[in-house]
């Protein structure tokens, strides 16, 4: 669908990326392509190329979809269009959000805002646009919560529990399909399986995320639908759409789509809104080192044969540059914790915030070891 090169690692800066307009990232702003007629699919997203391994069995649709208009009319006013400017990639990511509070807390997928240097949210109910800050995120569950600046009196979504969802139930998915904004587009379908798991791995950076307990449907989701609601016939939000196959059909004309159960999303959002950080949940602004890391398994010219994350590029003026790192170096530890890949850098960085200090160890191109204390600055979201 809309593919782009993922900046080589979690610390994201790098040379400008082409085209200036991209749609929402990774899975649900994705498309799937069947590979060798097996249960593995390739996802082309605005975040790059991902391999997704399916876990569990899905079933054929069992019932016709519900009429879209009555249900959509009940939920539309509580939705929002999320536009994230990815400054270091010179790109834009578009997705969907659900308004949780009248004062402007909005839940969306983390992959919609990941890498954002600024975020604008347009409320569907009142058509006003707001600047948004990231309250926090959970990368492993693909959930982020935003706070809209100066918002009040917003309509909210009727977020329900997903415990009563059954296979064969009719559903309606809404979202900012195509990143066009305005009235959310509707996609109808049926719940085809429950408790599904997918494993997504970035082919360029080696990042792996496993999402579990997902609702699987045959609703034909589109790029931009990420973060939008999956709605029951009763008009309740039973899930948050996070992955889908729209341009490619799997097997006998059946498409796959996945949603995070509403109960899981609501619990995570409540923890983030309350400021409860954990090993999985990051609260507040993202710490930034200022390096472009090589994809997992891809050697950096001039790098020594050392275990760690190879540095492919340095952002001028950022902490890494001030510490003396250079392209070709290999980062071996952060804060005393060993680094084995770009993925481990991403995980370790989640424990820090702007202004925090940590030790940084690396090996230069000549094999010489270095240590420095660096102070993180604020960086891209997610």
C-alpha cells in the first residue's frame, strides 16, 4: 500500500525520506500480501516492511454485516482524525483516534504517532483541530493516549467491554480511511475468530512486536483506519482496530482484520491517563539519544566486530554527537544494561525521560572502548 523506509532504528533521525505525504503506519494503515499461501503475510506500511505471523485459526463469515449508517451516526461524534508529522523522516502519518473524555483524552494506536515530532487532532464531533501531546504509550500493546490542548465539551465513544463478543457477530469498523478526514468511512464485517495473536517484525530494523488476544474480523480495513473503533450491533465499541488486509485477499476472497479488545485498551488507557508507568507503559515525553542505528543483522561499514547496535548516522547537536559517537561505532550498553541490537536500544530507552542522565558505552571503528555520561533530550513520540 503506502510503503516507506523505516528510519534504521528506534532513535529515528536520519536523512530525509521521500514522499512528503504518507498514511498511517504499520498494520492498520497497512495492507497484507499472502506469501506462499501460508499463514504468514507481508505488511507494507508507512513504517516499512513487516512480516506478520498468524497464530490461531480463523473461521468463515457466518452472518451478513449490519447496516452502517445508524451505528456510525451514534459513534462518529466521538472519533477524531490524527495527523502526526514525522519531522526526521519528512513524512506525515494519518490515523484515527477515539475520544475518551470530554476534556480531550484520545486513545489511538502507538504506531500512528510513533516517530512524531508534532501531532494535530481534528475532532469529528465539533470539526475543530487541536495540538496534542502524548500522555504515554505501550509499544507492546500498540496503544497511545493523547491530550488535546484546550479541548472541552467533546463527545466521547461508548467504550464497552469485549467479554461478550462472539464468533459470527456482525461488526462495523470506522476510521479515517485514506487519511482524508471528515466523516469516518465505514467497513462492515463479521467476527471470524477470538484470542488471535500476530507477530510483526520490521524487515529494516528488526523490531518485533507480538500482539495477543485480538479480535479477528473480515471487515476490509484501509490505511488510516488505525486506532478507530470496532462496533457491535448494539452500538458499543468492542475493539480498537490495529491491523488489516484491504488490497489483498487471503484464500477464497476472505480478508483479515484485527482489533485490540476494548476492555484491554480501556485498562491500558486508564493506566496511562493516571500516570502509572511500568516496564511496558512509558509516561510522558520520549527520551532521545540522536543516533540512526543499523537494522538488525546489517553490518555498518567500518564497525568493529562487537556485539551491540551499529551506528549508521548521528544527529548534529544531539546527546550522542556531544558524547563523541560517530558513524561506524557500536553501542554496547546504556545505563549499565547490555545492548545486543537496535531493538534492545529501543527497549532500554523507554525507561528514560528527557533530562535523565545515563552511562553510554560504545566501541569505535578501531575497536577502542569508550564511556560517557549523556543527558537525554526530548525526541519523537512513541
